[in-house]
C-alpha cells in the first residue's frame, strides 16, 4: 500500500520528533521508526544538553570558542554561531513541550560540567537519563497530534529520486512488504553509524541507514573520517554484546579520575590543563596509549573520592547498572575502555538543514552541519538536534505551500530471500575495529578499503529486498566512505589519528 504526505521524516529520535512537532499542524506528516519509538540513540543519551540559557555575549562566546577548540577549528563557524546563539530558544521550546530538566531546591535549572567545557553549562533530566526523558516527552506529544502519523517497524530502503529533487522514500515493513511514501519534503533523521564497528554505545539499530540512502541518491557526504570514540564505556569482560554501556562524561565532570591498571593517574601526561575533562578525542587517545603501554584492554574510572549517596542520586541509571554488575560507585574502581560513539560528519547541510539534493533535509547525527568539526564537544549533539530541527521546521513552513507532490514514480525490486548476512556484518565490524579505529595507518586503511569495497560490490551485485540486506548494504557503504575519507586525510586532527 502506498502513502502520500506533505513531509516524510525518516527516523524517530529527538531531532525527527522535534522537527515534526514544529511543522505547521495543517500539514500531514509521516514519521518512520525502523524499530519502535523507544529504540533510538536519543533515548540512550545520558549527559545532557550543552547550552547557555541566557543572552550574555561573553558566555555565548565561551561556548562558541570551546566548540571550535574541541573540533580542532575545522568547524563551520557560521553553523556553530547558530548552534550557540539559538540554543536558549530551542531549550525553551522543549520546556514548553513539557520536558522537565533537573532543578535545585529553589527551582533553578541545574548545570554541570563535561569535557572540553570552560564553564558549567550542561543541563540534564532524570540525573543521567536526559535523552530518555527528553525524547519520551516528545513521543507522548507526537502521539497527541492528529496531523502526524507514526509508522513503526518501517525501514526506508531507497529515496524516491525524481530528476531534480527527492520526493519521498521506498520502504519495507516488518514483513518485507514494499510501500512507496510520496512526500513534498523528506527529512533524514536516522541517527548514527554505531553498528559499523564491532562495539558501540549506540542502539544496535544504528546501521548508517541515512548515509546509505543519501549516498545512493547522490548527496554530498563529508567529514566521515571523524568518528568519535567515547572514552569511558563500561568494560565488562563477560559480556558478548556489541552494545556497550556508557559511563557519562558528567561523572568526570563531578570529579572522577582516570587510572591505568597500575592504579596511576595518567591524564597529566596528555593534557595537564584540563586532565580528565579534556576533549573526548584527547582522552580516548590517551586511554588507548595507556592500554597499549600496560598490555591491557581497559583502564579504571575512580569515583572513590566522591560520596556514594550523592552519586546514586546524581547518576541513578549508571549507579544501578554498575551495582547489578557488582560495582558500587564511590567504593569500587570502574573498568572502562573507549568505544565507538558518534559520527562527527555525515550528509552535508546548510544551517536550515538543506542537503545538496532539492527537498531533502538532514538533521541530528546523520547530518554534517559543520558544528562538530574534527571532534564533537560533549553534549552538543542533543543541542544540535533541537536547534537545527527548529531551523528545518521554519524553512518547511515557509516553503511547503509552493512545493508540488509528485507520485509519478515506479520501480521494481527483486524478490525477498532470507539470506544470512551476519558473517559479512561481523567482518565489517572486525575490519573497522582493527584498521579504522582510534589509531590508523596507511597500510591498515588500504587493507580495510580493499575488503570493504569487495563486500560493497558483492552486495550491489546480488540485491535482495529484505531489511537485513539493506542494513548490511548501508553498513558496507558507511564503512567504505569512512575508510576512503580517512585515507584521504593524511594529517592527524581531532578524532582522526594517523601514525603513518
């Protein structure tokens, strides 16, 4: 069964939902969720949202400067200015929609500090469950809107590409049945690329779908070599899951220290000024070096100088998870190791979310707005979602009335075959971990690119109309682009560390 709408939003995380809620309710919107609404990276975000909730030009400049410094000054300065100066307005919009940020006894919003920030400017909800509380509030609001239809278990497999514009998407439902969804405007809000790697903090449904869709449609994609590894994913030796539990950077913001396996503090060797609160690329690379030098696969996060009761109240989700694994925050050392977390590049957009393809927008982690440069500043990701989601909504409200819906499109697909792509997916993850991880070199990148290109070409040669085929194709596509762009950038900068 085919469908028509004014706006199609592919993805149901924070950026897609907020955009939907701010498009004029006279327009019909369809939101696609590949899983359910409860499956998104937005739901997993712990730390909070970085924002200066004021109009103080000095504080705004500080956020601007911190973002550029973290991004090794490869950021788009205009986009960073929009992010910082529109942040206050965006957070007020979330509060209007019902998001309840944590407050002190006098009902003032609480702020904390994270790596790379010069001041305490991180707001949070539910202690360490900011993404869940923020996104769940928007989900509840979306369910009340009569102009928004929700299609769960629908995966977009190709964009509908007319000669000069994008006009919707071809989708598969949970039964691998094809449906064409025609739209005047289409928004990619598909999130991250975590499952490209062997281990990730992402929801495992993050298979680089938006990158694959955009690439096959011919959109410009850049800065994909800048893959951010979160320094402190919980290291559980017994776990066989590729999904790692995140220990929020805010724990270090509250005073936790990093120790190597010999119980020695080490960040003074790598960034004596900010120590554990250096930008994530520096901390991750420092941990990698310490693990290499001590012949181990983890370091420790030390919270023993902090009060256990305070930690339980401030980080309830983390505290419970660790307690379930026999570790008590404030008393025990926490084993941690870096893990794939965030892609700083993506589908190129301007500050209104427009891509290089007409009537196609991108927002959130799938987009390369330019705000992150070579490395994302902590907690700028949720701010990017809401600021640029609002910018997209404004642009659509201003232009949709003179955009034409075109349904004159047909395409045939091969039959569905339930092939097993797990070995291919594992091979992609293994090669990305080994050769396109925190530390890279020319020979390793070339070896990975040769294997990934062969996988990609074989998948293209033998198409299959199933969700698992398209997920695997998207993984191969994304891995190939990351490796190509990593090979092209010879110098070490930000998340991209080339040793030769």
